[in-house]
C-alpha cells in the first residue's frame, strides 16, 4: 500500500487513535504520525509502547504541518479541542474525527475550521469495551464500516476521496451518510442498545435477592453480553447520550412501547405474539451474520469484541 498522507496527527490517544496508528503503520499509509493526549500519564504510556512516531506536548505541536488531523476524544470535548488547534492548522489540511455522534460534533467543530481547511467528519463502527492507549490493535477496523459524514453538501471530493483511501487502507468498508440519518441509525444500532445494557446490568445490581456471586456465576447466558457492553467507557457514553439526545429518545420511546406490548403478551399468555416476534428478530440476527458483521460462533467470536 502507498502513503495517503505525508503527516497525520491523532488528538486523543485512546482505543480508536491507537488502533488507527497501528493500522496506518501496518499499511504504510502515512509518512509520520504525531499524537497528543491531555494527560502526561497517557503521553508517557504512548511513548513507552511506541504509539505514534512522535508524541507531542501540545495540540499545536501535534497538528503543525499535518495533512490530516483526526480528533479522537469523547464527543463532548471535540469543540474545545478544535478551538485549540484552529490557529495551527496547515492550509489545505483535512480535519476529521471519529466521534460516535455526528450532528452535535459538526455544530461544535465546524465554527473552528479556518478557511482553506477541509472538515470531513467520520465514524468507524468498530470498538471494544476497552479504552486507553494500550487497548488498540491494527485489526480493529477490518471489514467494519467507516461512515464519512460530510459537514456540508459541497465537501471537497478530493479530500473525501483521500480520507476514504486511508480508511480503506486500514481495512474498513466506507460509506457516506448525512448527519441526521447517521445519528438516527446509530441510535437504533448502538446507542439505545448500550442504554438497555447499562439498565439491565443496573437492574441485576439492584436485585438483592439475587446475590452478586450468583450474577457472576450464572451469567454465561445473555446477561454476560450485557455486562460486556455495560463495561464501556462511562465518559464516552455519557457524551453520546447527551449529544444524540433526540434520536435516542425517539428510539427509546419506540422501545418502551414494544416492551409494553411484550409485557402484555406475557401477562395474557399470548404465545403466538411472542413466537412471531422472536421469529422476526431471529431473522435480523441471521441477516447480520450473512452481512459479515458478526459470527455465528457460540461465543460470538468475541475474544476481541465489536460494537
Ligand atoms: P478512550 O480510549 O477513552 O480515549 C479517549 C482519549 O480522549 C484519551 O486520550 C483521553 O485523554 C482523551 N480525552 C478524554 N476527555 C478529554 C477532554 N475532555 N479533553 C481532551 N481530551 C480528552 O476513547 P475511545 O474509545 O478511543 O473514543 C474516542 C472517540 O471515538 C469518542 O468520540 C468515541 O465516541 C469514538 N468512538 C469510540 C468507539 C468505541 O467503541 N470505543 C467506537 C467508535 C467511535 P487522557 O488519556 O489524557 O485522559
């Protein structure tokens, strides 16, 4: 593979940025990758494990001369980070991000993008419940979707094509989507399921009649998957719900209605309704496996989880 950008800067050095670094290096997709994280501890860890060709002491130093800057911090922190880098961006550079929510990120970041710099938001649909600089691995994006979500309809086609080439080089399948639709789709496929997992684990925690040891001991079934999801980074997910409020509330409303319908079916003994419902959901699961987005292995192939 060949170099897509001479210099890439990664701002925030957690799971996504570190996975990007290893994938970029594996593919020889950039000449140099600089990195910055706000805490000295994270920067020290990054240097120790060889994460980034150069770990910088400031946002300004990291983005200086970069052809591509990728903001990899929680979505609520993206606006202030963009403001900090604003005066130091190279003319003609591209600023992108990896945030799980797009509309609010665009609103927060776009005002800080100077004239002559391209802003092309993106979101990799890949992750694990782990976070921090040591959690990344080069294969994270392989055969996963990367959604490019242009902030404006007149996004520079050449800049979009280059960003696409970088993500394809990292193994991702790339699609383009508009911000409102992105936030609704993700509310269905990721955000609301996470909220439900957090709730279910919280409920089990509240049920004092079921002891902690029983929850742990007998959690080989569905609950185990809930606990994995509910172990996800609290800051990241707090920001997701605060910034994708409308879409999440809409889906949550529908979820609650369906739950009441199932609750009623259980109370009234309506086995046909339950059977039909579960038949429909089973077909969705099969569709996901056929689309190559999960495996039918008994442990869901989740030695390295996906989201
Ligand atoms: P992570 O592993 O928790 O790393 C977050 C990084 O952001 C750390 O370097 C942290 O710095 C920095 N950071 C946190 N709060 C900050 C603030 N207020 N100001 C400046 N920097 C801050 O996170 P991640 O999982 O890589 O997620 C990064 C982004 O990717 C998020 O926007 C998330 O929505 C998106 N995303 C995540 C996943 C996933 O499954 N994890 C999937 C797709 C997209 P310190 O280490 O110095 O604290």
